[in-house]
C-alpha cells in the first residue's frame, strides 16, 4: 500500500501530463473561481409566504372574497367550535399567540367532478403586526389551500 506522499506525487505527475502533454514539471497558474453571492431563497412550499415580527403580539385578519360561506377554526386546546365567515365579510383574530394553525374550509358541498379550491394571499402591516389573509376561489388546476400557519419564528405558511 502506497503512503500518502507517493499518492500525492503520482497525482501531481498525472496532472502535469494531462495539462501539458509532457512528463516534465510545469507551473500552472492558479485559477480563481468566481463565487456567486449566496442565494437563500429557493422557490417551493418550504419557503414562508411572508413574515411577521415574532417579538410583538400578532393578529390575523381574514377577508372572505371567495363568493361562498367559509368555515374557520384555530387549532388549539382551548378553541371554540368552528365559526362561519360569510362571503364579503372579514374577521380579526387577536392575541392568537406566535404559533397557530387556522383551518379554512368551504361550507358548500364539494362536487367531486368540480372541486372547489381556495387560494390565500397575504400581506403584513408591520406598524401593527397585522397579518391579512384574503381568501378567494382558486383558478382551475390549483390544488388549493386549507391552512394558515403562523410560526413562532415569524414565518407564515399556507398548506
């Protein structure tokens, strides 16, 4: 078994032969690779759709622009029964904590041949830490959203 220094020497000789076409020793100038700036955003479901300030109390405003009555509920141990949100109305959930899941479903029967999918959009008012989620009917081919997830890090996700 060869020791490390002989392996390195053989590698240098082989590199020299491949790069210069000779067996002699050659000096190869270093090649500096250009490093692109770090890209932290990668599109996909694992990225938050928005962020709120986790150091402040957060409230969530839900606006129903779907054209149908919706049913919503905050999933926690002390949650009331699900509530309705009529089309064209909005509600504000205050002091919901920094970690919350809000489930949103249409109250109408869903036809299996023409499923009703919902699509959420979000905006955050940084002045009062108000997260506004607008609920609309999704375009054909969109699988739909059902859950708004606020995480204690300030990240907001839709599922």
